[in-house]
C-alpha cells in the first residue's frame, strides 16, 4: 500500500493534505492565491465570467473552495493586470476580457459567430514592397534579391491594441491592390484556406508556428500601450501551399495578459506514433 509522503514541518498546506489522506479531518479551504488566480483567469477566458459582471467575494469563496484571503489576493492580482475593476464600496467587476487566439490564425474572421465578433479591428501601419534579404529569403525559399510585400498591422480589440504583426508575403501585387484584397476578406470572413488561395493563387497546405516569451522593445511596447521590457508572447508563423512551399512569414507580438492561445490538440498532433 502506498502512503502519502509527508512534507516539511513548515509546509502547513502540505501537512493538512497529508492528514486528510491519512483519514484526518476534512481539508479546509485552499489558501493558495495562485491556484485561485489560475481558476479565475480560466473562468474569464472561457466566458463564465462576463463583461461588467459583479464578483461577490463570498460566492467566489464557495465556488473556488478558497479562503477569503486567497480570493482577495487573486482578485487584486487580476485588477493589477487590468482585467478587473475594484472600487471601494462598489465592488469588483470584469473590465476587460481575455481574447482567445488560434495558434495559427488571427483576424476578424476568426471571431465570426462568437461573442467576439466585430470587436477586433485591424489597422495597417505599413504596406510596401521591399527586397527580401538573406534571412527572409531563406525562410521563404526565394532569392535574397527577390521582392516581397512587407505589411505591419495593429489589431485593436474594443479599441485597445491587442497585437502588432509584421508579415512578409510572396506576391506580385502592388500595395493598393493587396490592401483592397485584404479589405474584401474582412467583409465576407472566408476561412484561412480561401484567403490563402485568393491572395497567393495556390491551394492552402499548412501553417507552422513557434511561440516564445520575449521582452518588448520600445516601439512595439508603445504600439501595445505597455511598458518596455514587459514579457509578452511572440509568435512566428509560416504559411505554405499544398506542396509545402512557404508564401508568408509573420511575427506577431501579443499584448501581455490579454491573449490566450487556444486550440484543440489530438493524439496525432502530439507527435507520438504507434508502432
């Protein structure tokens, strides 16, 4: 029979769990504000807590099995991140939502038919043809002297910046024609494979992405309305046709604390193989 391993004498929570596992008194409320914080963020992210909803501390204590102090500390942490409004004698309410982003896509079309529809607007800061250069050319499998379209955009959610994206695209279109094509795609919200074929004239194949945490440099921080050096998520995304030839390379900085990369994983996606 396996018995739970007792923890250090100074670990009060560990001792309580140990006593419970050995048949002692029922475990009391969770005193970890971090765990309550995680559960509250998850409830904000999945929409269980809606915009403007009043958060009653006593109800949260029961719902999350937390102590009153752990709930209060978690609420304060979320308020400091700008997600909650805490006003003396008024209470606590949700002021901002956490926006779900598909790991391989971002844009108004992603939110069609959801509570987020119409809340994301894309502003183009730059759209111009440039020489690819060695590193962009290597990633897009073209000659370094070839021209690509470079576009920089800010995605504003409820009029607040959510992300800054720079993309390099293999296309012969000039900037006005390219922007007009993007505008049409933001009207009828076609799925990504349709957008890809409209822009590049090739059947869509796959999107390859990598996400890492980085510190923001001053210009991007200013565009996102946050302080420089704040940690944020940077996504590198390469989009290829059905033959595996890349046509788009992009780098997207997401505003810290406002974005959740969300998707559905399968056994096949995990990389494990049977046999």
